[in-house]
C-alpha cells in the first residue's frame, strides 16, 4: 500500500482546514495512513510529515510496519507524550491549531490533552478527512478486497454442508469460522449471523444455540478479514420444500437487490440506490418490512462510509466499494436478505461476490 502518498495527500488537506497538526486516534485510520497494526498508537500529522507514538511493546513491530512517519516509543501514556511533544513546538506568533477526530477521541481524552497543552495549542474538531479518503479504494486495495471476498464466499460451501434440521446455529457458524482460519483468514469481519426459522426475521440474528427447524429460511451473513481488509456477504437458503408464498417472498427480495445494483453508477446518489430497492419492495407490499439501510462501505472496517441509505446525497464515485443488501423481515414468520459487495467503476459497477443468488433448498 502506498502509505506515503496517503500521508502526503492528508498533509496537503491540512492547509485547507487551517490546521497545523491533525491527531489521528482511530486505529483503522492509523493503519490506513502508515501501515501500523498495533493496538496502541497515536499519529500526529502536519504539513511536513508525521510522527507515530506507540509504546515499548511495539518496538520491533513499528520498525517492521511503519512506512513514512518517524516513530516515537513512549514510556509514559501516549496522550501525555503527544501533549508534551506539541508544547515544545508552539509558533512564536500564535498557538498551534491541532485538529482532532471528534468521533474517536473521548471527552475525557480531549480534556486531558487540552490541560496538557495549557494554552500553547488550541484543539479543533476536524472533518472526517481520513474517512473521506478511505471511501475511494486504489487498485491495490480493490485487489485485496477481491481476495477477501473470494475467501469469504468459499465459506458458503460449508453452509451447504452443515445446515441441516436439528443442527445448532452455533455449530454451523463454528464450522464456517474454522474453515476460514484454515483457509488463511486473520479473523471474521463480524460475529457470524446464522438465523433460522422464525429467527430469520431478526436482521442481526447472531448464531444461537437454537436448532435449525425442519422447514424454513436460514439467513447466513458472514465475512472474513484478509490482509487487513474485510468481506461481507449474505445468502438465504431454505430448509425443506418452500411453499409458493415462500418462493415469492424470496424472489421479491432478489428483485429488490437487482434493482439496487442496477442503480449503481458514477454520479448517482446513494439515496437513489436505496430508493430503487425500496420501490421494488413497496410494489410487492413489503417495504414496511425492510428495516435497515440498503448498504454501506467496506474496507479496513466492516462498516465505513459511505452509507447507502435514504436521504444520502453523497454520490457514487469510481473506486467506492459498497454492499447492496436489501431484506424483508416479518416478525414471528420469516426473513430474507441477499447481499453482495460491489466496486463502482467508470461505467457502472462490478459485483465482487461470485456466489449464486438462486434460492437453494436443503
């Protein structure tokens, strides 16, 4: 990954925001900017470079991973080290202006840092500069995401092998997660969702000790982390012989997902993509059972900007990687969700998820 170019781009943005420094406290942003994957780090960026603050546990790791910034190994708490470092760099004419990530720095940490600076620097809430940059994936990131998607989608074979009446949902999830590790995954992107029978109506029905019933839908939502990048997919299968009503319900959700996919193109608003899915469900009288957004960005984090949701004015741009995952959930009865990851291209989109969306009956 070209971390130096990312840091240079961020450094240039600081001038526009009238910031002398930007303090990066969100670890995924630290990783994106310099490659460091440790659990304790603060990255201070200015217009001429960057400095990474970490502790003695990460001496060797920082030397191996960090690309660009100077590394400072701290014996004291990192925030204290950053505060003291900044106090020595006050400009003669005025106090420094230090941007912070307001969504990731706690109120207590903000107060502590302000006290440490003692008026020699002023803290200012900065816009989400790193998250904005992360929305557009470069070719290397897209290639890594493709690999993560392929590994994740291979776990669907384990679903088909293990979903059986009487099998506990947690046993299906365990088999999938073991296979993921054996195949090289660093971890699962999130807690695996296996929701069967009436539990399929729970959009986030994490695998439970419930046994899979003799008949009904099973929503399977899962992903892996590979090379630091996440995958995310959902497929819904049916145990037993589905009724005509069940097949029709599934096909409506499938058509809604198709409609949303076909709306994906550069320049289109994310709100319009969401609307395309809801319009299909509304025609079938199921829109009130679609209770979440149509999708989200995926990258270093499983949920990151942009949001594919109603009222979102952000427009699609080439390099964005998003999920398209409409669903419908009737409480006490059943639910269906179908999800792909897609990359926005110059002319439209490319579906990364290779797995069939035909209704599979087990």
